[in-house]
């Protein structure tokens, strides 16, 4: 009998995943050991309730930690949702240093700095991953194109992992991708001894493969790979008209993070569009597995099911965040489900085991003309009948900003008359379309929150219109090699006039900001949202630098025909004083009952102090970063450029508390407990939407008795 009991115990242990998967399921929502909280469900929920509706007004700063490496000249950011394990907070700095802090005091324990690595490039980071096996405790995180394994106690590289503690994120990808930009902004996720990760790649024609990979968390060895652009004999291969698409098309990558059902052993993977973003003439077809929620066997990488949210994406409508693993009432019984919010404002509620929609989804006819030469838009798109969209999906003249001046209203009206605003799925064109919902949604990478006790699902949303115009990437007639390289690689972000837009800077004075050598380094490595262009030849890089510096332009090519099209820049539709061209709200916070598909409440999120001073009701603002909901009846969110950190009543949306942060908190908070005291912490990195960059983590708690 004792032998049988011993064998049973061993088998039970063997069936448990390593790392955070070992924690007691009853305590899984009391800690924050995985980005997004819980065991990887991505519902951003905490069962802690020391801080509640009645006492939240007494919250005060418990500690502040400054990383000391903000780059104000280059709009650095901290987008990290930190994790807290055994009383230590692990997060990243603007320069991608890995930091370990005492979670109760904010006192620094150690710092790991990857900057000495020649492959290091500054990209944004949204979190890190904890893994443990016995006494072996590690933090896995990406900086530039490298994945690092760091000893959680000492901050030193674990040299037995990969090559002396690091692993090139090109590992396992096809030969073409080995020369292209590959990084990771969102943390990977652990299943047993596997570290599963997606990547960020270029969004142009130079996009690397977006394959999903699992590595052995102890050794770094590749365990499995899932091809997001299928190869011959694989499911989905038939959805590409060009049967060699897998050899030359990239993207369909998972940059937004993942969710995992530990009990079922299923990892849920959101994917983005195939490259290039806005022209699909060279990738005709529905394009599986781009723009999908993928359910994969976490142990093997085998596809279990998929649901495509956009067919043949022409609008950069990536699935923007890890789906929430929720439990809902369906036909009188409890059902485990997957809830995915999108940039378009739709929420798809899918059965967790089959992928079938729980609310009806229709394939609706959408416009296919006018389309660019060579383009073949998909004739239908999936539209859920419930819940209703959480934002407006069209911008017409009657919705022009009521607070705009008369001259601005006329200007916006003329702009609308020149653009196609008839449908959010109108195909891109040379004359231009209104992008609404905008490039940044709708929903974004901050993610969603779900309250298991009430069935309420929370999503914050942007409602800002943009204009999209296309241009041929190669011009008929002679054109300098430098200009051709600029049109092919740079015009989408910096515009044909090099003036930039949104978070993309102007290049007009680049000769005073960078030397030729610094420009070459920037082209090779990239920085933040800019990918590296190491795929360009030395001659192409020289020509591009010459063009940017307005130097020698004598070399020209012969006459060329347009072979593809690129967007001419990210251009917000705005008033003269910089407010969105559409009527408010410009940002919202929404609560939806997933049991019924009905809305519980909806409020503007964020405000402009100067408009408030004029007596204008809250308008909402663009927002980046997600919410956290707690058993104490609260919803915490920062995300807005007005530097506020707010707590709302989760049932009604009433504002209960707010504090001014040292810089905007464009990140998702974490809620945790140390020695019986509850904390909520937010990274304050600023840097977006014209706001100053910051370098702080700020933790709040109730006053100690």
C-alpha cells in the first residue's frame, strides 16, 4: 500500500508543470507570478481585497523606485507589467535592464544589464517570465534579438542555458529570416519545462517568419515549432494562392503575448497580419494563420483549433493582446471560454476546447473595390452579433468634433470628402481611406480584465481616426537608389516628406542628430518601434543614408514598374490644436457581461485638463496599458497621457480614487501581497503621445497601522 501511495504521489508530481504551475490553485489569484496574473489566464484579476471600495481613498505611495536610465531625447518608455515572486519584484527599465526589487520597500536587490551585448537593441518590453525547478530559479526575458536566462537570486546569467546564458531569437527560423529583424516585446509563457514564445518582426515586405516556438527552459534547446504560414502538407496551406508563400512571406507573428490553460495543456496564441501590412497583392488568399486565435497543444505545438478574426488583413488589424481565459454561463451551464477583444471593437467569445463561437458570428459581405492594382481583397469578414462593438466603427461628417473651430470643421469635412469613409473594411487605395477604428484600435496590447465573480469583462479602447493613403514603392522613371530604399522601408512610418507622424519622429533634421556611423548602427539594430534593416545590402544602406543626409544622389536606376504599394505614413485626423477630428469620446473604459453579451457600463477614460478648465465634460484620451480588477470591488488603470492612476468601482464605473504619477503609466498594473499587506504597482515610463519619458515604478498601499 505504501508503495502504491508513493507511486501515485510521484505520478501526481510528474503531471504538474514546472515553475508557477506548481502553486496552489486556491492561491493563484493572490500572487502575480505571471504577467497578467493568475496561472497564465490573462484575465488580470486579483482575489486580494484588503484594498476595497470603502478604503481605497486612503491609498498612499508605499515606495518609488527610479531606474535612472530614461532616454528623454528618444521618447523611452516602460511598458512592463512586472511579476512578483517570493517578495521580489522583477521588471525592466527603459534601457531594458532587468531589475529585482524588494516588493515591500522598493529597495534594489540586483540589476542585470544586457547593454554590453553587441546584439542588444532598444525595443519595448512588456514583461518577463519566471521558471523554477527545485532550487533552480530563473528569469527569462528578451532584449533586442537575444533571449536571456538570469539567475533570479543573483542577477547573473545561467551559463548552462543556450550559449553562455543567452539564445538568439532567430534560432529555428528559416534561412531567409536569419538575416531579418526578430525580437520579442511580450514575455513568453511556461508549460512544464517548456518556454513558449512569439516574436516581433518587421511589418513590411522584409518581415521575418512569425513561427511560434517552444524551448527547453533549462537548456535552451528547441522543443517544437509551429509554422504560422503553413508549408506543403500542413493545415492552412491551401489558403495561400501562391504555393511558395511560406518561402518569401513573413509576419503572422505573435507579438502580443499568450494565455495558457494549465489543466488542459493548451496554449492560446494571438497572431498578427502577414507582411507587408497594407498591400496583399503578393499574398493573395485568406492567409492562415495570420490574424488568428490559435489553440496549440502546449507540449507538442500541434494545432488543436483556430479562429481567424480578419481574412486577408489589409489594415494592420493584428490580434492585439493575449485572450482572456474565462468561465461563463452558456445555455444554463458553466462553460470554459476564450474571450478575445480586437482592434476593430469586436469581442469574440469562443469555446475553449473547440473554438466554436458561443455568440453567433456571421460572415458579412464587405467592400472589395476600389482596390489597388494586383490586390484581391477578401469578400467577407467575421462579425459577432454579440456583444455589440465597444467603439464606433465609422467616421462620417455628422460626427466631426463639436468643439473644433469653424475653420477646423471645414478642413476636416474637406478631408473626409477626399477619403473613402464608407466602411471600416474599405480596401486601401491611392486616393486614401479613413482608418476608423484606427491603427491602434480599439483594443490594444494592454489587454483585458475579467471578474470571475460577476462575469464582467473589461476593455479600454481608443477612438481616434487616422487617414491612410498608398503609393507605389518603385517609381516609373529614374529614381535614386537611396530614394527607392526610403520608399520601400521608411515611408510608412516617416511619410514621403520625412516629417513623421504620431510616435514616429521627423527626419528633417536627422543630419544634426546622427552621424553617418550612428545612422548605420540604427539601420542595423533598430530602436523601439523601428525594426533593424540588416537585410539591406551595404550599397542600399549607403544610398539610404545619402538620401537622408541629402548628399550625393547622382546614381539612378533605370525605369521600373510599380510592383507593390506602401502606406505614406501614420497620419491622425486632428484639429489644428491636436485634438481628434471626431466627436468625443476619444478613449473609453467598458464593462461587458459575458454571460449575456450586454454592457454593464461605459465611461470616458482620461481627460485634457485644458478642456476641463473650459467646462467641457470628460472627453477620454488615447490610452495604452490595461486594467486590473480585484475582489475588493475595484478596477485599477493608468494608461492615459494625463499622468493619472485611477481606481473605479468595478460594478458601476464610478471614479473612487486617483493620483498623479511622475510620468504617464503606459503599462498594466500588478496587484500583490507581501506579509499580509496588499500593494498595487505601476510602471511610469511615459514617452508616448508627446508625453515626457519617465523611469519610475510606483507602488501604492494602505497606511500601515
